[in-house]
């Protein structure tokens, strides 16, 4: 018997994809077309919740119907373990998203939570990682659809600037901030050297070895076409620190001038360069605060298990994707708290044990265009 009631857009599109699939086709259609009264309450709830989540993500423009997550959905519905792990995205506001990621627990602990064997949990965990990161398909998973600007054409002024008189209208042409962050890596002792950078312990700089300079990561991301990096349009720019190139589209602070907020606690700016640097640092702190929330939410980033290096990088990618999904699609208490306390920055547990060298020699000179933009903003702030 057909399910009664109007079929949702998400269910209709998903059914079309399932019809075209050769794997487990009949069973999947039976699930989708079953009379809801014949389904157990838990099965009905899980299927409806999963389909509702997928539909909302499509409606929000976070994924497209032909992407990996849609193709993964049929297998997800068939496996109750993967379904329950995935459903937590919509019900716990990220607190239990992919239980292992959120709490950094072992397979045994997660197996006890879901009452499944460690092998079953491990298989489900890695299949979900693949669905999100998409390593096996050229990184065409959910992460590619979610880790991107909310406004990909940069038509609008970001609300963090538009709604804050400290930044509007000085930074009205800013489209975002760029920075790196270090995440602890679990590396065999004999292989640790490339992963030990300024933190003094093995880390990943995003997905690179911890010794990799931010500039090296930046160059690879912006010059490798497969990453589809969102380049700044004409007249717009990213805020970056002194470790990034002083070139068109990237606004760096004044060098050899006070910069960090803590340096202005006892003495206010004495000139327009310091005034600019204080505002630049304050606005750029949004990305530092976002990284802080990411690491507090996903405990696995603070104590990475003994996975392969590739799996550890996929874990990082998955947490970033889920972090962005929560940020873009839900009212989340951690982000709300951050917005209500704009000067509060969560402290990174990985402290620098050596100076952060911002000189790389990879880009020499100064962009005259950005130097003009910086001076113009500095003058406006100082004269305000």
C-alpha cells in the first residue's frame, strides 16, 4: 500500500535516485513505500528524520540532490547503526554528531553506546567519513558542498560587519577571514619530525604536517584548481595576518606595530596604524573563535585516536563540514553565546612553544593597491 499524504520533495527526489540504483533496490523501495502504520515507531521515526534532514539540507542549498550524501542515503537507511549515528545531526545540535567525533571515544565505548560490535562500529564510522570527506571519489563528498562561503558570489556585506558599528563601514569590502589552526596528530614516534612545528608536539595544520607554514597551505589551496578556492572579487578582500601574502585581495595589518587585543588593554592606540591593527585583530578574531568552538564541540580533535594519517585528515575534514552545517542551518547555543560575547575567545589548548615565523620569502614586496586600502581605512578609524 502506498503511503498516504503528500510526498515531500526530499522523499520524491530520493525515491527517484533509489529507483535508478541497482543495489538493494527492492528493499529500499519497500521501506519508502510501506504504509507507515506497518513500520515500528523507531523505524518510522528514523526514516522520517533522515529524509527530513536531507530535504532541509537541500532546501538550504547545502547539498545538491545528485551529490554523494544522496547516493549514500539508501545504504544508510538499510543500516540502523549508521542511520542512528547520522540522525543525531538533527536531534542533538551536534552534541552527539558521529558519536566518536563528538566525544573522541574508542570503538569499544561507541559500541557499548550503540550496542554493536567494534567491527560494526568501525565499518560504519569509516563509511560515514567517506560519505562526508569523499576521499575515494576525489573529495566529492558532503564536505565539498558545506565547506564554502554562505554567499559564494560575495554579493552582500557579512552580518558580523554590517551589524557592528566597530567595523561598518570601514571594512564593508571585507568578505571574510583566513587563518590556519593546529590540531593534535597521533603519529608513530619514528615519523613525527615533519609534524612537529611551533607547537612542539605532532600536529596537523588543517590537513598538512604541523611544520608546514600557513603560507604553504595557502598557496596550495589557492593555486590548485581542484580545491575551487573562492577567490576575492574585484574590490573585495580577505583579512589575513602577517603570515599571508600582502597582495591584491588580502588585507594584512601594519608590520612592526602593536596588533593583538591584549596589547591594547592598558594603553589605547597612539596612531592610525595602531588603531587599524586593533580593529583588524578584533574583526579577524571571528575565525579564531570559530576554531575554538570547533575544538570544544568535537573532542576527538583534542586527542586523536591511532588512526592512519589519511583517516585522521578525513576526521578533521568531517568535523569542519559538520561544524559549518550546524553554523549555517541551526540555532546553536555555542554560536549564540559567541555572538553575545564578541570579545571572548576560547583559549587553544595547543600553545606555541616557539615564535610563529611570519616571514617566508615566498611573496616579496607590498601590494600598492592594498597599501592604499589599508591607509584609507586607518585614516577613517583614527579620525572617527
